[in-house]
């Protein structure tokens, strides 16, 4: 999910630090919201982080130090505990990938059942500007089309019109015309999403270990080669990350805090 928003009028003093970096001293950033922002290499000293909520999809790719301790391994272990089957997403052989996808299917099936039992209209509720549940499913259609159909299967026109592109899609220079401007019904979203889930299942069913080393073009940077395995890993990452966002917001809706 991608949200919008920002923070203006923050109290305190700020200025240029070393090498032109901004420095905040005795600044009050309480309640500030940072969206699609880079805090890479940021240094926070003597700060009050009570209740702070940080969401970093790329956290496993680097380090995140809290009081000198790299907390990334702890966060990953906890997420694997909360979401059974998530740990399988980095499988490196065909059988492992099939097991990983089976876990994805089971997890989403349970979440769809949960949503079906919630009040009407839940799927179209946005929490703090984030994608709705229906939009999340539409984005996963687009993600499957990007990394399976376009990258792995090299389909010339891979995108279903119902797909939901990421927020930066247009600003990055891509053509939005391939996607429908009208809002589909939830039933239509479920039907296309089910087709894409089955498509991945079918592709993995005949996958061999030898297939995984095949080289493909990165759909966002064709000059950068990707293996079939890395493309499928991205499919799995998309599924688990967006599931995490979805259940986070469902919990908020269920608690009446949306």
C-alpha cells in the first residue's frame, strides 16, 4: 500500500549539518508523517521515540540500529512468527517455491474469508490515505503481471486493465493508459486476482531447478539482468508485504479507528 501526506510547520530549529545534511536540534517532530522519504544514514541521538511507527519494506536489505543494536534480524524473526509461511519466501529450489506459494495462497484465502465477514464496504475503506483492501488486491494483479508475465514469461502485453500501478508509476515515465480509469467492482477484482493466483500456481507446478537460473530483464531496468529465481522472489515479497499492510489496516478498521 502506498499512502500520501506529510508534515509542515514543525517546531524547533534546523539547519545545514556536515556535508550539507539537515540537522534538527531541540526540534519537535511529534506526529510528523514521512511518506516515500529517505532516512537512509540518518542519525538520531537523545530522541524520544515513544509510539513511533516506522514501516520500511526494504528493512531486510540493510541495517537498522537502535541503541547500537541491529534490530533487523529480530524484526524479521517476529514477522515470520506472526505470518506462518513467510519464512519460505526465500526458497532457492523449485519444490521450496511451490511450498512458499502454497503458504501465500492459504494466507490470503484466510484473509479473504475474514474480509467477507466484515461489514459491507470494508474493502473500500482507506486508512490514513493508504490503499484500500480492494486496491491492494488490484496492485497484486499488477505485481504478478510485472514479475511473472512481463519478466519471467516475457509476455509482450502483460498487464490486465484492472491492475493498480504503484504511486510513482506515472511520474517515473510509464504509460497509465494500459490501466482502466474506471473503478471495478469488488467481485471483478476478486475474479481477476483469483486468475493471477492460479497463474502463478500453474507456472510453479511445472518449474524445475534448471529454470531458476534463466536470465531475464528487470522490468524497471531492462539493462539489469535478473534470474528467474530473483523475479519469483519479488512476486513472493510483494505478496507478503502487501498482506502485512492489508491486515494492519483491517485491524484498524475492525477496531473502529479508521
